C-alpha cells in the first residue's frame, strides 16, 4: 500500500480512535504472550526433574486458589478490551444525516467505478472524492449492481454498499491537505482490484473554490480544433456522460475530467491512455465493464480524446 492508504497511519479522528483500539488489543495480547512464555520457561527450567529425585511433586488438582486466578485474570483482561470496544462501536455508529455542520455525500458503487453526489451542493462527480480538511462527512452508501464495499483505509472502517439499501457511515477528514487512496473492499467481479478512488483533501479555501468551479456550467463554446471531437462526444458519449456536475449519468460525470490524475480510477492520465481507454474499455476492465466499445475510426477517437483534454475546471 502506498502513501495515504495505511490503516496503521491513521488520518482523522475516526481512524485515530480505531487505531487506539488496535493498539490496546495488541498491547494486551503481547502482555499475555510474554507472561505465559516467561512462566513457561521458568517452570521447565526450575522444576525439571533432577537426577536421583524420584519423589512425586505436590499435586494441585482442584485447587480453588489456582482456578480462581486463571479465571479472574482473563476476565479482567476481556473487560479491559470489551468496555472501550463496545463504547467506541456505539459512539461511531451515529447518523449525522440531519446535521447542517456535516458534509453529506452519497457514494454509489458501480462495476467498476465510484460515483459521489453532494446533495446539498447539487454536485455529482466520480473517481475523485474531494473533501475539505478537519470536517465530519456523513456517507450514504449504496450500489447500482452487486455488493461493493467502501473503504478509505487511512480514514477509518469500511462498509458494504448493497443494491437497494442505504448504509450509513461517518468519517472525519485529516487535519492536513493531501491525497488518500480509497478502495472497493468486496470482490465484485473481474476488475474489482481496479475499482480504486482517490480522496483529495483540500484546505477550506481550495475546497470552496472547487465547489464553485464545479457549480459553474460547462463552457459551451469550444475552440475550433476540438469541435469535431465535441460533436462526436455529443453523438456517442453524452447519453452516459454528463459534462456538467449537476446531473448523474450511466457513466462517470466528466466535469473536470482532465484535472484528474488517473483515467477510470487507475490508469495514469496521459493522452495515450485516454485514447486507449475510450477505444477499448474492455481491454482494461474486462467484459463486465459498463462502458461499451463503440466502433468509431481511430481518428475519431483521437478527436474525442483531444476534446476530453479540454474538460478542466476553470
Ligand atoms: C453505455 C454508457 C457509456 C457510453 C455510451 C460511454 N461511456 Fe464512458 N464510461 C461509462 C462507464 C460505466 C464508465 C466507467 C467504467 C469503469 O471505470 O468501470 C465510463 C468511463 C469513461 C471514462 C473514464 C472516466 C473517469 O472518470 O476516469 C472516460 C474518459 C469515458 N468513459 C469516455 C467516454 C467517451 C469518450 C465515450 C464516447 C466515445 C463514452 N465514454 C461512452 C459508460 C459509457
Ligand atoms: Cu467493487
């Protein structure tokens, strides 16, 4: 796992609290292991049979004292583990859907990409989940097809996305801007492993600018050299891909597409990769990919790829 995708390098308070629990259980397990091994070696060294000694050692069967000791100590340890685990489980199972201070995001898993809707802002986006620093985010998770699982390892626990169901999860964003990795954590088909997304954490100011850019309608007058690409895009692609952030689609919303670091959630953003992707998505993500290959001419794909490069935020 790369930078920003590590559950034992937590970012944000939800992940930090969960990490605290991991450390607590690990500490107790190490303590038990060490004590047991020390006693074990002490006993086999000190009490081993000495030459010529044929007496039978003192028998301790049925000793109340011993039985109480080895019942009570594990009970205390389990208690120390159980109280914070149960308390944290309940304190993190809170629904902030009606809290105006909390950012609301609906995340939908698709074979094999993620869509994010910000209902309060009228924004749809895909692949990149953009969030400000130091904020609580309430997620409503669902799926359009099979069961996926939404996971941002550095930010806290994962949760399934089920078709026809809404699961709720809140997370807190990190204190510092940065890029974290998100994953689908439930095997969902042959390109499950490519179902990644990015969490782009911005300063408050940059986030507000992003929201404003996303809410600005797309420029309808494109320069002459990409007009044919735009025309082809309208004819062949618009039925699934919106270029304004205000509406969902059968495919990822492409507002700001050219600003993304990756194509289709995993391919490096280069001119060549954009072209190759739109020409034959199934080559990369297999037959179950929901974007069809369209049998256009190579040049037409080139033109469309040129046009896609203009889909930048202002
Ligand atoms: C039937 C609907 C459909 C049509 C038609 C379609 N696409 Fe897609 N497109 C999708 C889906 C679904 C995905 C997501 C695939 C995935 O990543 O698993 C996608 C992904 C993409 C991506 C990657 C988006 C990102 O955020 O990284 C690009 C770029 C793209 N399509 C461009 C096009 C172009 C250009 C055309 C027309 C030539 C086109 N698509 C036609 C459904 C469609
Ligand atoms: Cu998945």
